[in-house]
């Protein structure tokens, strides 16, 4: 039985929040493409893995709350989320985000995440 997109995408983000990037990569196709915020696209599971592994160390904890999720035709899924970060300096910052994904079963072929990370990084920069 295949899990609903809301279930497996929620699980993926739980793993990312737990900094378990090795297990989170099980949700990516080998040739997957991640476009995160204003960063260059990451092509391939290995590059996605190494980049996310480094990025999650920028904060103590992150929690994703999926607010709305829509299954569209052709393997497209779109969703809104709230992402909360506990920073190394003790500050808590939340930002809204959205993503559009191409999926095949329970794997991302492509994920485009739209989020403004400036407030997250500004919190520790004292800006």
C-alpha cells in the first residue's frame, strides 16, 4: 500500500528536522533535482545529501508543519508549510514556505522550495 503524499512528505521533513539526512535521501530519486530558495539547483541524490547535511548544521532544530497539500495531475504535488528554527544563539524564528514537486510514487524527482531564509540567518548575525 502506497502512503499518501501528505504522509510520506511529512515523514521526509521529520527526518530532515531530526538531521537524519541519510534516511531522508530514501525519498529522493537518484537523479532528483532540488531547488532551494535562491540557491543554485542541486542535481542528483549525492549533491542533495551533502548540501542538506551541511545546511542542517546551521541551526539546532527545525520543524516543518505542512499546512495545505494539493495533488495535481502528472505527478505534481504542491504544498504550503511553516518552518520553525531553533538557532544556536537561542533565538526561535519561523518562516512561511511553499513547494512544488514532481514525484514518482514516494520519491521526489524534483522539488522547488520557495522560502525567504533571510530572517533565519539574520537572527544570528544580529541584523
